[in-house]
C-alpha cells in the first residue's frame, strides 16, 4: 500500500485553500486544511504524519502565518514550512530556518515543484 505524504494547508479563504489542495494533490501528496493557526496547531498535535505546512501569513486569529511558522519550527522542528502572502513581502531572515516564501498570486507549478523538492517524490 502506497501512503501519501501529508501537507497541511493553512488558509482562511476557502477558495484559495481549495486551490492549494489541488496543487498539493497534483504534486502527489495528501492535503488537509485549517482556516487559522489555532486549527493548524490542533491538527499538528493530533496528526504526527504531517511533513509540510503551507501557510498564508494574513489570517485572523491568535497568530498570523509567520508567527505560526516560527511556532511550528520550535515545536515540530522536522516539519517543512512554506509561507505565502499577497500583502507582505517577507525577507528570508524573517522566516524560520529552512522555510520558503512565496508571493501571491503564486504560480501553481512553482509551489508543486517546491513541495516535491522539500519532501522528495511521494511514490
């Protein structure tokens, strides 16, 4: 049985989250979603199989996506991180170690390629 690697998509806008699901699944990975940082943390606590978190920065709730990325890096160091924003441009120095930043609207192929490079082929 071939088990797909799991990517957690954290995005408060449902249509963008669904579009990101398509990118994740087209890249050969399984996608699950959260609409804010609190949901994402609850999912990470319950799902040790999540290998990559793809988060938007601009979200309502207790923390934005950049703070969430730093929290994940501190609490779950092996989890890979991809951060995106349509409003902010984030310097690499502001990101947790090893995280990648993408400006929205991001090219789907570029996101899929980055996931494959970060996680390796899911076959």
